[in-house]
C-alpha cells in the first residue's frame, strides 16, 4: 500500500526549534515526528511512502538514509522554489501513485491511535473519491457534512465565512478535519488546479458531484503538534 506524508511545512509556530531543523524531525520523547508516523504506517500495512520536502530537505533525506529507509520503499518530492500546499503537493507526486490503487495522505505532525485499516475498509466499501478522518473538537474552521456523511460545505466560525458546496435536506454536521485521508487515484483526472493550492478547496469543488466522505473517529486519541504547548503535552502524555 502507498502513502504520502506531508512534511514540507516550515513549522513556524514551533520556532525557535524549527529555525535549525525541519518540523518533521522535532522529537517527542526522543523520537522524531517523522519516525512516529512512518512506523505507524508500516504497522498498518503501508510499504511505499513518498514524503514532500521544502524546509531543510537534506536533513530529512539524511535521517531516512541513516534509518535504512525503515526497510521499505521511501521516495521524496522536493518542493524547491516554493511550498505547493497540500493540493499542489499531491499533484506533484502523481507519478508515484501509478498503480491505480487507493492511497493515504498523512500530515507529519499528527499523532493518533486511529486504526487506519478500518478506515481503509470503510473507504473502499463506500467507493468514495476521498474519505476524510474527522473529529468533534474545538477549532475555528469546520468541514460540514450532510446526513449521509458527505462533504457539503465549510465554515470559519471566527470570520463567519461559509461555503455550501452541495444541496442537503437535513442540518449540516460540523466536524474538524484530522489531517489524515484516503484517496482514490481517479482524483488526478479531476484536478484542474495548478501550482500551490489547498486540497480542502479541491474537495469542496469536487464534492458537488463526487463522494467526499467523513469518518468520525469519536473519542479516539488524536493530537496535532502545531504549537509548543501541544509538543509539551505530547512529551508528557504520549506513549509509543
């Protein structure tokens, strides 16, 4: 199975740590976030991974080489000139996903106990173009899903901005995106965008006609290591 790890970000909220190392190599209890995610993917059956890079890319490549690629196939997608965001980052790796099989996208700064095998089965069973792992938690931006777990919109509760992408009959359910998603490779034929763009914007456009589904992980442990206080919490509380 194939997966992509988004690791190109500069990690500005974790400065000064990320002034000298990439966010992916920031450690939690002595283990880098990148290694934690790679080992989780391997445990869930993934044996081919591509990692997008931008901030101190040579450090990440050197780290993976020293780990002997963790015994699997690992490639890199280097975004030299500018960050391509999640949508552009995915498009840049199109040739890697050439086996016509569904694949996983996983942010490098996400720690979770999500059973990815169960999500994959759900994704295939529903023949979804994409299945987004979501959770009921406090945030400023929510994805909106209808009664059939289909993506129907997005809202920013701070600014009041709201986008409705498909018709719905019941009240929409606001859920927070988790940074983990399964995708069917036919998505590449539906991408019109180019350069740097958000995959969420792509999902909203495609949700008008395609099945972009929610997989709610409920109370399953999940943590985004985006800020110093979250890193501190992970160092005090997480077990690996």
